C-alpha cells in the first residue's frame, strides 16, 4: 500500500507532462507564450501603440475573426470593408449635423411669407451639398492639426486620403451651385456668396479673429438662400411669372429676401456663439466664452419672442399666403409675449423653450468646468439647438405646420449623433 501511495503521484505527473503546454484541463496556463490570439487587442496579443500610425483594419478591434493566426487565410474581413469606408465618410462629413440644415431654407421661406415649394427643395439640396463640402474641406485643411489633437479623425487615421476629401469638397460645391442655379439666378447669386464664404473660412479665416463672423455669415446666407429661392418665380400681381426677376429694381432679387433678414441675423448670432466656443473644444480652458454665449442665447430667445413676424397684408407683392399669415402675425405682436391663448403663439414659446433647453445646460457645464469633453458637448448642443431655433423662427413667422416639420428633425439628429460625432 505504501508503494502505491508513492507511485500514484509520479504516474499522474508523468501523464500531465504529456499534455501540450498551456492547454491543461481545458484552461490556459503558463506565460504569454500560451496566448495564440488576443481578442481584446485584435492583434494576436501584440496591440500597437496608440500613437503609432497603422493601415486601417477591415474589421473592428475585438471582433471575432478580425485577425487570424499565422498560416490561416482571413476569410471574414472582406465583407466589413465597405461598411468601414462608409462609416469613415460619415465621420468626415459629420452626417449627424445634416439635420440642422433644412430648417434654414424652411425658416427663410416662412420669413418671406411663402409656402415651401419646388424651389425651396432645390435650396435645401444646395444647402446640404455646400454644408458637406465645408465639412470635407475643413478636415482637409486641418489634417496636420488633427494628426496631433484628434488622430482618430478619418484623414489623420488614414481611412480617407487628403486627395479624396479635397475632391469631395469640390464635387459637392459644384453640385450645390448647380442645384441653386435650377432655383433661379437670384438663388445662384446667394449660393455663390455662401460657397465663397465656406471656402474662405476653411482655408484661411478659421484661425483668425474673423472666423466666427465668417461662419455666422454662412448660416445667415443659407437662410437667405431659402428665402430667395422660394420667392423666385412667384407670380407678380399682374399674373405674370418672373422666374429670374423677383424684384424689378435689381436682377439679384435681394429685396425679395429682405423680410428674412431679421431671422437670418438671429441664426447668424447663434452660429457666432457656437463657433466661438468651438475654438476651445480640443484644449478647453475657456470659462468666459461659454458664459458670454449663454447670455447671448438667452437674449436671442427673448428676441425671437419679440420679433415682428410676417409682412403686412396688402403690401405690394404680397401673395394670398402672405395675406393669410397677416392675422397670425398681428396676433403674435400683441404685447411682449402676445396672447398666450393663441395656439401659434404657444407653439412659438414652446419651441423657444426647447432652444434654451438644448443650448443652455451644456454651455453652463462648460463654463463651470471648461474641460475639452464638456466644451465639445457645448458645441454639439449648440449645433442641435439650431433646429428648435429654426422651428421657433418659422412659427414666429406664422407657419406652424412647417415649424413642426422642422422640429421633427430634432429626434433624428439626436439619434444619429449617438453614432456619429457632431464635432
């Protein structure tokens, strides 16, 4: 019995020594040599340094089958490549911010007392193209700076080449101008000024003191583009249509969009504040700027509630749609807050409150703690706040249905912002 007790451990030890190292009893043992594939790093246990540039992977790190052991073909990575390229372009163009664009043209149409039509849709298409052109050009111009501050962006990470981004900016600009031309010569004139402002901002003005003013001018011109395109081609009082001459005094058609100028200035002032905050989004450290923008946001909300809406009915050039909006505009002008029992007025107040609720808290947080994450959140809140501001301006002009349609874009923008960053 004593011989068996002494022999049994020796037999078990000899049997265990026959098993492969690192795979005993179904579990991994031993040191790093036992690891054949690291599913967390996705690089076979040799994850690269974070600051080391590498060609992009066709599969997300940590995804099963993203990297295979040596000697085995990778058969599961090819289907993910188009998806990854699509996501890279979505990040470059910041598609989550696109929903803040259509409201410019719709607010401009409401400001001139017109119902949205085909030319308004063309203006929206032109605005979307020029906005995306600005996004691509912005990252192309900032590629060296982003390589240091934001190496995860599509260009510095190598997912999109600089030439492709610059080419996309050129194609989108040409497409936007072509769509504006379809809306009439006056709309093309405004769109050309908008495109020139976008390119000047991205290539030079962004890093100067004139940067926020240039961006504010671009937003204001975008609203005026919708106003001009919508007013172009409206039948004159004599019953004739003037597709390329909405104002007899000048072929530019600028007098046709003058009623939209107050709304354009309000939207431009909001954009100025958002741009001023964004200049600190990578480094943080600014307390005074978010506080000043928060005060400006409150003043703009008060201005929206006090702003005179619509054009006076019976004015030369006023259409039936404008005449129908006249009583609404008169009701909105009854006192500082108007008649709170008026449903249109209630809608304008509600939308203005939504604007304050979206833009205000992130700005306050950024002022209390001016860190880069909170500053970036304030910028994102300012971009999303453009939608309720556009809706409030539209309702203020006497177009409640269009205002609700604009506000309906807010949930879509918020949902997409969770997948693609706004900044």
